[in-house]
C-alpha cells in the first residue's frame, strides 16, 4: 500500500467523511441510509464520538482523506459501555488496496486503549466484500436478521457479527 497516514478525525474532516459516506448512500447497500449527509451532519456526529471508546479515525494519502472508520455507542445503557458498533468506509477510488484492513486494525487498537471489549458490526448479506473483510479481521457471525431493511425496492437481510478484543 502507498504511504497512508491514519490519524484521529477532526471537525476539519467532516466534509470528506460525508463525501465518502455519501458514495454508498445512493448506489449501494453498504448503508441503509437513503439521504445524503452534509458536513454539518458529520460535525454533529463527530461531537458524539468524544468518549475514549468511540474513536473516529481517517486515512489520508497526500493530505487527502481517502477513508474513515469509527466505533459508535451500541446502547445508552451503562452495562453496554464496553460494547461498540464498528463502521468503515473507503473512497470508491481506493478500494481493494488494503486500506479498510489498515484502518480497522488501527481502530481496534484505539478501541482497546479506550476500554472496548466487544465490537459489533451489521453488514447487509449481499455485501460480500465487507463480510469477507470482517471475517479476515476476526469477526464471527452471531445471527442474521431477515428482511429488516428496504432499499432500492428490495427487502434486505443483515448479518450481525462480533469481535472480542
């Protein structure tokens, strides 16, 4: 992989994070969102990721953000404080270059340092590339929710996966 720098996200990254996320909104089942997000939306989202167990990381190449990953709160109940949900999105021009793996591994280290114990992930069952990456990273299947999302006029299944740090 070319020289890529992985670092904590800042508000200055909000527009790039939104742009990368929005690549999946209109044409993919990587997210079930159907409305694009703005930089302001992502600034508010970043403000929700200040706890040590909820880092947001970005990967940049030549000073340009080309991917991001986050650990988000799974539940507001205090018993779930050490359980988070992972997300990772890579610029469509950067996929297949190991960036998702590198970002995820850095994210796991940040989560471990923040006291995370269990990481959950929800992936549409037709998203075979993301499922393969999750399994490669040590996630295991914990169940499939049948026809829980509708996008592009189709009912979609979602697989729950888990990784224990």
